[in-house]
């Protein structure tokens, strides 16, 4: 058994890196909007949000360690070869140039530099900023060995310091008191709605992808024993979760007390902008720019690095350097269409990818007890795939026959119509494995 002592400093540094990887654009704006909508019920909504977001971060990373899945290729081989390859490609495109990377660039420009640009120069400024953004991300993501240092030592501390300034102002110079919830769901079921809102951050989706980076960071320290990898990875993940929870509370509270200085907003971005300007005026715009750039840039570096590593495993015959170039160019092109364009199609892709990732995570999580045979993964996904497709089509065509069917599938109205079929597929696979051993 190859064991090596990990220092507290190393644990904290990888924990800061883990926080930095997960805390991106969505993590900054969704809790703020949740707080404004939930108002007086923000503590319950915050609890549901944390259970969903942080809970799946821990479960996702733990599942990789418990199943000893240290490479993406091993995870994909648990599905049939061709479906595994296709789904793996789609997953990395979703967390890379199709959705997350262009979304990070668009949000950082819109909330930062974009607020200072006159309308007639807005598109040109966005093009220059976005091009520069992806050049920086591309260059810094080239050497995965630098991710711990870049994210953990530079961008994460910068983000935490600037957010602490904002939260200090919000808590000391209170804007007002929360009122009645603006949304009826936060009035009747604040914990459940907060739990569902936790999916918007996409942390559950990227927990598996970033989990590989965390494992690789410990392996670079000479940690190769499976049990020690699991223990150390969870230690750093807990450091990250404590930080994420603390920042989320500040953001939720900010949103819950913001109605005194503004009308209700449709998303968290303008709420944060108005609050920072309320306290600091034009200087607040500069501080917010630092917050947004440091929040998004570090996550983008991790995502682009993961994109290259993942696709290099799926397509080993293609030179790995081409993947990051492709990712940077496509991300720039899509980002130039704007945030509304990205959001228009992202939900459909996420409604397909999310459930499959959840199934993989949950099976890996229970694998030490019930086994890690491929049949569990293949049967569970096969039984769930039709309800997943039905849910996607229902979201795209409200009131259609797909919507009608989806509403009648157990849990379908909540977007979980795939859950019971997946459990049924797993149970049948379990019986099959048990029978083969007798």
C-alpha cells in the first residue's frame, strides 16, 4: 500500500482550488435571485439550495473515489462502447464550448466591463473582451499541473476578499428587512423549491468532471492508495463546501434584503449590480468587475483543461492540443450571440445530460455495497432514456402529447420521470447479477 502524508497546507490549497473550480457565474447570480424571490423564507430556501448543490458536489466526488474511477474513459466504458463515446462527447461539449464556457464569458462581460460601455460600442467591446478572455483561458489551461496554483493561490483568494467587502457592507449597513415571498412556490414549499433551484448552478453535472482534477492533484502528490485518495479528496471537498455554503448565505441574504432599493428583478445579475452600486457607486462597478472576472475565469480554466483531458481519452488518435483550440474558437463564436441565445437552448441539452449523469453518480456511490458491473449502468440508463427524451420534448413543446405523457409519468411534472424507471432497471440488473453468481 502506497501511503504518503498530506499536510494541512496541501489540503487547504486543494480545497481552495476545488472551491474555485465549482464557484462560477451561476453560483454568483442564482443564490441572489433565490434570496429576492424567497424573501422572509430565505433560510428554508437556502437550506434546500445547499442540500442540492453542495450535496451533489460531495456525492459526485465521493462516487468516483468509492468506485475507484479515476479516469473518464473508465466511466464511459460502463455504458456500451458507442453510446458511452457519444454521451461522453456530448457531456464535454455541454460543460465546454456549447454552454458553460460561453456563458462564463458572457456573464463576466455583461456584469463587469459591459456596464461601462456605451451602447454604440457594446458589440465591438464585447468582441475584444471575449477574444481576450478565451486567449487567457486557453493559455492558462495548457498545463494542468498549474491549475492548483492558478486557481487555489490567485483567483480564489481574490474572489473571497472582494466578496467579503461586499458582504461586510450588506450585513453592517442593512438595506432593509425581507417581506412576503414574491413567488408562491417559495411561500408553500421553500425547501423543495430551493432544492430544485440548486440544479441551476450545474455543480452536480461538473462534480464528476472536476472530481478527476481533484484526484489527479492528489496523485501528483504521490497519493495512489484508493482509500487514502478517497479520504483526502473528501477532506478538500469539505473545505470547498464550507466556503461555498458561507458565500451562498451572503448572496442569499443580499438578495432577500434588496427590495428596499429596487423593484423585483428577473435574474440575479442586475440585483448584484444594483446592490454594489448602492453601497459604492461607480467604484462598486470596478469591484464587481473584479468579483465576476475572478469568479468566472478560474472556472473556465478548469473547464477547458477538463475538456481537453476528457476528449483526449475519448479520441486518443487526435492530438490533444487541437481540443483546446477548438474549444476556445467555438466558445468565442457562441458567446458573441449573447447570453439570451445560450440560455435559449441550454435547458434542452441539460434536461438530457443531467439525468444520465445523476444515474452514473448514484450507481458509483452505491457500488462498494452492490458492485460496479457494467450491467447496472446499462440497464438503468436504458430504462430511463425514454422518460428523459420525453421530458426534453415536453419542455420544448408545452401542451403537446409529450407534455401530456410526461405529466402522467410518476414524478414527471417535477422533471424526475426518469428516476423510477432507472431504479427498476437497476433492480433487474441486480437480480441478473445475483442469478449469474448462483
